[in-house]
C-alpha cells in the first residue's frame, strides 16, 4: 500500500490495491496475466494513457478531472488542462470500444476494470456532469443502488471532491464513492462506498 495524490493515502478494498505512484510496478508479457492488485496512479501522464496500463495487465487506473465549461478534462493541475484531453476521449470511449468488442457489454471480464475518477473541481457540479456522461456508457458500467450492486465490466469510483450526500440520495447511479476511514462508523453499505482512502499521516507515523 503506497500513497497517491498530493498526500499519502491509505486504501482499503476487498482485495488491496497496490498503487504504482505514476510508474508501472511490473510489466507482463502475456495480456492474460492480470495484475489484479495493481493500480496506475496519474495514469494520464503516461505516453499512452490507459493503453499502457491495459497492455501490462493492470486492472485499475486513475484519472484526475476538472469541470471546465461543461467538459470533464483530465489533468492533475489547472495549468495542465488541455481541451483535447477529455475523460471521454482518453478513457471512456477506448474502454467502451474494447469491452463492447470483446464479449459484449454485459460480460464481466476476467480482470474487472476499475476507473477511479479524482474530482478536482467543485463536487456537486462535477458529479452532475459526470452522472450525465456516465449514463451514456451504462451498458458496460457497474450500477450502484441503495441496497445492491449490479456488477458490470467497468466499475467507476469517485474520489477527491465527492458529492457523497447527493450521490447517496440517488436510487441508481453509475459510480460508487471513495470513502474515508471516518465513514466506516456511518454504517454505509458497499453499494455506496466500495473503496476507502485517507491521509496516511492522520493515523500512522
């Protein structure tokens, strides 16, 4: 377990996620050798965003996004924002094309894919834009309901500035919430919060 983003973070999942800190922890020669515990952090900074990770068997990637004039643009900082680097063009469209071609949108692949979206903009407006965009890919996405999860080929989780209350109020959504350790006592079900992240230094030396 290694930190990610601007502060070290502690990640908890049913299976632990290994963060690569922006570099690939391991290269595999066989695409069938899935690295189910590997996560490509700041994936969009690679020369081939998403594709480098998939070619090496990674099952989880992360993209930071800003909402700019109604568009979800991928960047770590505002000075890196470019209009041609949208969440759809770098991640959602390539993933949808690959998953729909492989075995049909309803099939869950051998390596269920996770797209962690770290929101850098204001939470609620970004979630409303994300919700609208994700709906266009609902045939490949995991569906989160209040008391249930219907697993799809691709699972989206919202991190960073999370509109958790707004998301919680929705009966059906196409993304889960990246929780905090303090959220454990709230008794939230995995249907809302399938992942936990927090600042490592708040709990450990």
